[in-house]
C-alpha cells in the first residue's frame, strides 16, 4: 500500500486473482506487455478470424473493393483494431475469467465475457497504454499472431505516443480498466499517476496524433517518374509531387480507409516470432549484436551507431544515476521513513537501520561496457572525454583519496 489513503484492494479480489492465475499492476488492472509492430492489412486465415466474424464486426470488403467471401483475401485493418499474440490471448482469457468470477461472486451480477478459448475474445474491446503516459487508447481484438507482439495500425501506436520503433506497451481488457482501476491505489509519490489509464481516447483522430504517422505511403505502386527522379541528386522535399501519403488526405474520408501498400508479403508469420532484444540476456550481448549488425550493413555507419548508443543511452544513464546517488535520501526498510540527511544516531526513530535508496551498482552498471566501446571503436574525442570525466567523478565519489586499502606486497 503505497498510496496516500493506504486503502487495500478487497481480499476477495485477491483470492479470485490467485484462482485464475493473473497478476495485478499497482492500479489494480491486469495487463499484458507486447512489442509494438505496425500493420495496415491482414489476411483472415493468418490471424485466426472467420469471414462470418469479420462481417459481424463491420468489415464489408477487401482492400480492392471486393465483398469478403473467403479467408484468403487481403483486408484493410480498421485503425483501432489490433492483432495480439497467442500468448497475450491466453492470458486475457484468464483475465476475462477473473472478471466474470468477480462480477458473479463479488458484485452479484451476471458474467460478461463467458470465454473458453482466446478466439472467443475476438470482437471484445481493449485499452492500449504506453509506459510513462496516463492516457489509454480504445481498441478491439480482431485476431492473433504467433509473434510475441501486438500488431496494430500506425495510428493506434501513434495515439499511444509511440512511433512504431519496437517499443513495448500494455494491453488490458476494457472492462478490467473500468471495473477495477482506482486512483486510490496509485502511489502518492511524484510520477505515481504515470502508467495508469486516467483517461481513455475512444476515437483516434489522425490530425491529432504524432505527424510521423502522416508520412505513410498509401499508394499501390510508385510511379515511373519517381524512379526516374532518383537519378538526380534531389532532396526528398523536391519529389513530394510524386508521392501520395496520409498527410495529403487529412480531414477527408481517405485518412481512415483506402490506404494501400506497394509490396506483398508471403505470410505475416514469415519474420522472427521473438525480438532478439528479448532473447539476449545481458546488455553487453545486446550492444554487441547491434554493432555486429551495423558492421554487416553497408548503408549503416558503424561509428555512428556506437556514438549514438553512448550519447543517447549509456552516458545519460551514468550521469543521471550519479546525480541521483549524490542527492539521495536514506530510508528505513522497517517503517518506510525517509531522511534527507543521515540522523546523528545513525538509526531511524523506530530503531531500524537506514539504507541508501540508490546503490553504487546502479551508477556503475554501464561504466565498463562504455569504456570498452570507447577503446574498441574510433568514437569522437568529445564523447571519449565525457566518459573520462564521468569515470573520474565516479571514482572520486566511491574511493577515498586519503585512505586506500593496500596489500603488503606494495612495500616490497
């Protein structure tokens, strides 16, 4: 209980959660995290949805304007429909069973979902939510994929404040958010309201989302004149007359439908089912794999990749954690009290021992790998010196200049 009111969730709900094998977030909602992937079209048989169910959900024709009659037609995805992973579907079945138990046994109402298999969830509403935000986006399950990912329209991801670069966001059943979420459970600390569905966007307006999603090409083939222009050293802005994208149709019916694609794919399941970032256990292995990939792609500047990892990830992390360590409070794990400075007694008023809230390990965790990258690759002198300054500061923070422990062999 880390909220201001210290109100616990009813014990009965906890028992029902254990019965159905589901876990709760700090705001009492049940979530499943998946990697974001963009999708504008699908084939019914690939995502496990029947023609009858599609017609029931309002799909009337395929992307070429033909009536939907078979499960191998290419259909344009509605902007708030999502294709979740098989793993997510199975977990949401458990969540739905928990909600039904809750409605029936705790609130004395009729069950709502009555699902036995994940296919029964098709057509049900969900809320998508990205970390560090407080606004969910309404969606609807239209099918399932073998990949550990959530396929959704670029509009949907953008409405969550994402730009489709393989971030990981949460999906929850809408009724769970409406029934179990409470601001009373949120932490009273700064930032406690983040990652919680305080508001819900029920309708996506393409004009109100990030303009990165407005750059989607929406025609079925590039014109010959466009390819002819590639012979000339022109800026992208100088060939916009040959391109048809979402931005040109904002405010019209075509901003929602009629978005075509230029290249076919053999199967939505042809790619990797698990992101390599998830399969690699340590940060060093993740970085080595990223740099190795950069070495094999001629169009990628390997030095630029290393410098970007250092400047946008490792160095800011080291600097931020160093600052947090030097300004941190001490806290008592027994009663939860916090002190800006260590009391003269060295103990909490309750008699408990006081501990640091930021550890040395969090400050130095990226120091060694950053040093290795600087030594192995020809990064700029500026970045190298920035790292040296941070390393000097960290050493002075954790090592005493006056008393250093030494072994006897230094005297021989």
